[in-house]
């Protein structure tokens, strides 16, 4: 699937890079701050901490393994994509989703009653929604899994509230001037999901095929869902 | 607090660094930190607000430059040590 | 107590008490997604209602707050009442839960950023009751 998005810097943040930049931080004076000491490799510190917690009976190693497996393999944007596809094909479900997203999402099995309270905001021809957490990294885990690094980082968090159109442009999305942009800053315990517009030319697709088109970026609001390629396959 | 974490509206923070096909965790140690953090939610002596604040009081340059899970590790380790998580009651 | 020495060595001190029960794989479903859930089923009177104009207070607490600086002193409109939640400003410092209503408040982009912002754009911020005053 081609995107109109520009390729910009793609280097992944590495622990080694973090250690290097942390050395820069050491050069500054923080008389009122206790400096965090940054050893060369987090792996050793993490192993030591985990062993300690396990030895003290605070956590079970199997439990940690299961948590990792859940968020690496079981909970991710495919969940949100199914919610979106269901809303596209089933108007009654869409109405329930917009009225009480927590319950509607739970219908598909993606969050428990004790889970985060969800709100779904709908993109239309006239309204474009985009989600952020300017203060930290709050994100709708049950439907999107864990947030990407860019979502948690200073450039996005700082800019999208003040220059959402510029941020969307950087993602390759140019909005018409008559569209209203709504930025949702997740300052409390409500979690937001964008219901993107269904692209044109998808009438013949079934729910599963529609879900395959829906990207994480579209559900955060920094992209639109692209129509299937000319070849006909999503 | 009026810390550097309160980023909304700040300018000149640089381009958005987008990684294509980004993995959930960039290294196994990140996933272990993440799992321990979730497991800590079952402990009675901490809460999410306190943990968020622990990150907010990191030295400002560290907050902006040190990787996300490295920050968590730092906060988490300090919290476990300071708050006596291992004690009863 | 997990001591600094224990942290460094990865080995518990001899005779250190163990907490019981540990989090096991079986108990994971109950804790996933794992939060100390902030919603509270208590009756608290809301001070505001949807449609009402409000101003975010100009508070500058030294401790934890979820009222971003860009919204302080700005006027917006309450769009939704989300219900009652733990108040982070006190909760973070173990000074009590102080449950209160949280509202979705719409701020016009021009109100936040000046006349150069697009007139039809807006930022929605979730605000605790204590963050707001009538406008």
C-alpha cells in the first residue's frame, strides 16, 4: 500500500543512544536534583531488579512473561481496526460506539469492565480529530496496544496542540481549509480513539478486508485510511 | 508542576521521528521493565499518579533525552527502593 | 524494604520478609489492563454542566497536576461530564483521592494560541472540577 507520507528520519531510539545522550545531561548543573546514575547497559540493571523482585516473592516470572506476550502479540492496532470495520458496516454498532465506546468495544472483547474508559470521536468530511497526551503518553491500550515512540516524544506532544495542520502535513495529510480540526489532549483517565472515514471504493469489501485497511496512524488521527490499491486487493 | 514534561505549545522541539514498522519493544530489557511496571500495579503502596509525577521530576535534560523505558526503569527502581514495597502493610 | 544494596546485587538480604501472594500468571486477567482504576462510584455534586462556559484556573502547584499550562486562565465550554474520578493533584502525593467530576472542555484554538490559529479549530482537554471556575 503506497502512502503519501514523506519518509523522514527513521532511526530507532536505542539504549546505546540513550546512554550517550544521558552523558550530555550529566554535563549540566542540577544543584537541586539528584542525578540519576546511568550505567552502560540497562539489561544488567533490569535483570538484577527482576531477579530481586522474584526472589522477594513480589512477582512471578511466568506472570511477567505472560504480560510481555500479551502486549507483543495479543493486544495491538488490529483490535481497533476491527472496531472501526464493525462500525463501518453496522450502523447500529456505530451508534452504540459513539454513545458508549467502553461498552461497544467490550462487545468485541477488547477491554474488561475494569478497563480504561473509552471515547470514540468520528472523522467526517467536515471534522478531523487527532489524539495526543501532551503531559505524558496516555494512549488507548486496549484497542491500539502500546504507543509508538513518536507519540510519546516531545516533537509530537508539543506541536500537535498548537499546529495540528502542520503536524498532519508532516505525516503527509493535507486538510482542506473548511475542515474543523479537533485535538483531544488525554489529560485524564479517558482514552480516545478516532473513527476514521471509510475510504471510497470499498463497497464490495467484507468486514475483515475493511479491517485490514485500517492503520494505527488513522486511529490516532495522523493519517486517513487509504483506499485499496488499484489491483483490488487491500 | 511547571516542568518540561508540560510540552503542549512548546516550539522548536525538532521533527517528528517516525520509525516504519516499529517493534513494540526495541530490546528485551524494555519489555521486562514494562512487565514489572504492570505487575507493580498490584502492589498497594503506589499509584499511577505518583508514578507519573516521579517521571516529571526527572532532571529536565534527562526527561527530554533519555529513552522512555530507561526513564521508567530509573523511576521504578527508585520507587521500589524508597517506598519499601517489600514490607507488609 | 528493597535496599540499595539489594538493588545493586540483585540478591535479597538474608532473612528479608517476602510479600505474599506474588502476582502469578493466573491473576493476570484481573489486572489487565493494569491500572489502579481512577473512576469512583460515589455521589459528588458537579459544579458545572455541559454547555456552560468555564475558565481554567491559573494554578501553578509545585506538585503533580494534569492542568496543562497552555490552558490555564483560558475560557472554554464544557462539552461532557465524564463522571467522578480520583483527583491526581492529591492522589500523586498520597494526600487523599478527593473524587470529583471530570469534564471534557472545548477550547477554541484562537483562545489558546491567538488570532493566527485557524478560527474553526479547537483543543478538547479533560479537566477536573477543581481546575475550573465559572467564566
